[in-house]
């Protein structure tokens, strides 16, 4: 199992056909984390936007990895959003984003934070992984791609 697979649950994989902006995606993920992990939606939203103010988390090639630290969080939590209609994310290549992986970590989780971001960067750098994500149509299938991924 990948490291990411330990923190991403199938109920935190969203197929999004409604959101038309980064703000709306962050709001939806805030509600999702509130319902699945008991974290206040405003805290999630504020953490993600605070990080975006430092610079876009859009990687390019249709991928963004918004992440943040949350005071009081006991362990990392994650969500993946596959957009039906790509949205602007200020990515370095200027392309809109279809794949958004959200990662929240405890306030002091430096090593884990870097390991998770590193694994995500490796996953998304593989064209074949992105193609499989694009072809997957259910949260369970997408979740399986993340958990079964190997370096």
C-alpha cells in the first residue's frame, strides 16, 4: 500500500461536476472533512486558502495539490477531487486542473508532510497514472489507484 493510501479513504474521493472555482472546491472539501473527520469547514477552508496565498499549489499537467496545516489535527487527512469540468488553478503551465488532491496535516508534522507531498508528486508525474485516473469513473476505482500505487 502506498503511504497516501493510509490517509485517503474512499469516502473522501469526490467526482465533482458542480464546482466552477478553487473557492467552491475548497468549500466542498471543507464540508466533506467536517462530515467525515469532524473538522470545522471554516478551519479547512482557511488553512487551504492561507497556503494558496503563498503561491498556487497547481503543479501543471492538470494537477493541483492544495495542502495545509491544521491546529489540533491528530493525523494527516486527505481527499481527492476529480473535476468533470477543469478549473483555473494558476498552474505554472497555465492549464486548468482536473485532479485536485487535498492534504491536511497536523501543525507540527514536518517529515510526514514532506513524505506525502513527495509521493504525490511522484504519482502525478507519471502520465500513465494520470491516464488511469481519467479513465476511472467511481470513487472506489480511484481510491484503489492511489492505494495500489508503487514507486
